[in-house]
C-alpha cells in the first residue's frame, strides 16, 4: 500500500514515437523551396503557426513594410471619413514615393490609407500619424506599444514609413505576426487587396472661387495603382498585402493568399526575386502543409491504476480528435509524451481527466489533448477493502 501511495504522488511520463505508417507521408521530397531572400517567414493567418522560416528572428530593416503597422493603427483608432489637414512635416516629405501633399491639403483618412497601403506613399503616412496622435512622434510610440502588445519582441519603429534609421528594425517573424493580425481586420484586408483606386483632394475650408460664386471648386484627383505585382498575376487566391524597397533593406514583400478557406501570409526580406520567393513559399504552404491527425477521439492512449476500485485499472482515451497542420516532411519527427496524473481513488467517473498526451517535434510542444477514463470504476465494498 505504501508503494502504491508513493506511485500515486509521482508523475508518470511515457515517451514514444508515433508509428509512421499511421500518418500521412509527404509527396515528392517535401523539402521547402530554395529562396533568394536573406530572411523569410511563412505563417498561417488564422492560427499564427509558422510553417517555414529563414533567419526569421534576425533583425532587419523593413522599408515600407512598416506601413502595415501604420495602416492598422489608423484603421483601429480613426474614422475613415475623417478629413485630414496636411501639416508641414508631411508636406516636407519628398524622399521615395509620395503623392505630392502640400501644407493645408485636405483628404479623407481613407484616401490617405489607400495612398499608404496601395501606392506606398511616404508623405501620406506622416499625415496619418499626425492626424491620429496629433504628432508624428506620439504615433510612433503607439506603433511600438502595439508591437509589444502583439508579441513582436524584436521590433522597434522610429518612423511611420520605413525610412532608414538605426533604431528602426524588425524581423520576418514579427512582420508575419503583425500582418496576420492586420489581415483579420476587414477594412485592412480590403485595402491591401485593391488593385487600383482614385484619391481625391477635398475642398479647402476657406477656398475662394475665382470665377462664378456658385461654380463648384474643381477637385484634384489622382489615380493610383497597387505596387504589389502579384495582385495583377494569375496566382490562385492572392489577396495582398505590401511591398517595400530601400537600398539598405533591399526588395521586400509581404504577400497573402487564400485557398480552401486557409489563408497564408509570407514575408520576404532582401531578395533579388521577391515575387518568385513569395509564390514558391505560398505553394509550399498550400501543397506540402496538410492537416495531420495526431489523435482520434476515444483512441486508447494508456491505462492507469485505480485504488480501491472494483477494476484494478481504467483505460484512458483521447477526449477529442486532435488535428494539426504540418509540413508533411516533419510528420516522421513527431513524438508523443503521455503524462499520467497521480493514481486516482475509486469511484472514478467516465470522462474524468486523468492525464494528457502532448505531441512534440524536436522537443517543441505543438499540441496537447486530455486523456479521460473510458468507463465508470466503482469502489469496492468496505469488507473487501479491509482484506486488500
């Protein structure tokens, strides 16, 4: 009895390899594609699961991919119908791509977001930041606060548009986290999927009409085209999101696509063929990453002793079906660790959680399922317990 009580206080761990024949096997060699990018990440938008990374945690300059953060913050904290009056700082921006904003220009927040997210206009992001937070620097602080909230641990922003700054950096993995979050916002998702748009300068509040008093002011307009070439391609399911280019950052791209209800996002940093790198990784995600059944509901996993039970043991089964998306080449690396709780004392009710089964790849936990008793175990009568 003493030994049984000692056993009851121990945590039983059973480590075993899942039989390979029970799981799917990859088609072809199943290897990730070779890409030219210095850093990259492929992520599932819904789950945040990373399917591929190359130098995913290495700090790099994001160039205009910065504008993903600028855009989502503006959408969350502003009204798209707001009229934004351009200040001197935004009007002074002339480096890189811009829409030629002048001090006193008035545009809707929605049009400025189109300019930033579709056309990658650097002046529009400054105007957006000053409108949302009353100052550019306060808006940058909001960007950094949001990065911390999202778990972007290797990211720091110094501006709204991605201009070079020694304290402006992020990683491929962090950008994937940010973009997956942003894509769950319908307004953001719609903007970054838009191919072409027209932005309109609103009438100035004190505008004077040169000719007839009742003649409406002629409004300045500009047609813009999304810089993301993949939106104009025949790539199946493509739906966003943003390009970025500076001499220091190189050619960068975040792209997303949806097939069969599953949306993937890929981050490409510093590549001499960002379009091909992105489609290669998206193809890999859709073709080689599949749902793998780790456990069926009621699948027998273990047995555990029951103290004072009419039956000496009870069978433990999986509480539910457990699926996990995996690159098929990694299936053979899966291990299962069964953890049994301290030995229970009768009576035991069917469905009682008495352990867990944890699945790991190379020591990293990927999924867990509860193990439950598959039947009731009644307690022995008192007179039988006396003589045990």
